[in-house]
C-alpha cells in the first residue's frame, strides 16, 4: 500500500493534533479472538518516554509520541504492549467501519488494522 493510499484512507497522521481520535480507542481489542485468560491491568493512551516497537506493525513508536499501552497479566507474568499512533488511527477507523460510519468495500479493500500489519511483515 503506497503512502498516498494510506493517507487517503486515514492510516497515517500526526495524532498529537487529533487527540479526540482516541476517545473510542479502548473499544477496539487488538487481541480479539485470542483464547487466553488474561487480566487487563491498563489500557490507555500515553506519551512514550523512550522508543518502542509497535506490537502490530513493528514500526517504531518514537519517544514523545502518543501510543496505546496495554498491560496484562497472564500466567503470573506482566506483559506490556505498545501500539504506534498510526495503528491506533487504524483501530479507530476499523471501529467506524464496523459501526457503518465509514464507506468500505469489504470485497476490494483490506481492513485498515490489517493493512498496517502488512506494511512491515517480513
């Protein structure tokens, strides 16, 4: 997917100017369908204190940028997951598609969140 295509469907942006986009971010469960009994401890948007790797697209979450941080307890251990701003935007767009707020051709288009995964897939 080209950068122009990503921009056209809203997959890239500077979300620091669009804080409102995160109002529904926690409604999207990036691990939906996983059959693990986990205890979600934290799920919020934070400013990165250092560089991280995005759990979904494997891009870099740069220090000082907004990211979604999920902390879960599984089998007695804590696990922390970071999602970059562009994957967060794709999560919100995915919710809008599911709610019928965004025109989407499911036969010809790749869902936004899955499109982000394909970007850095090796």
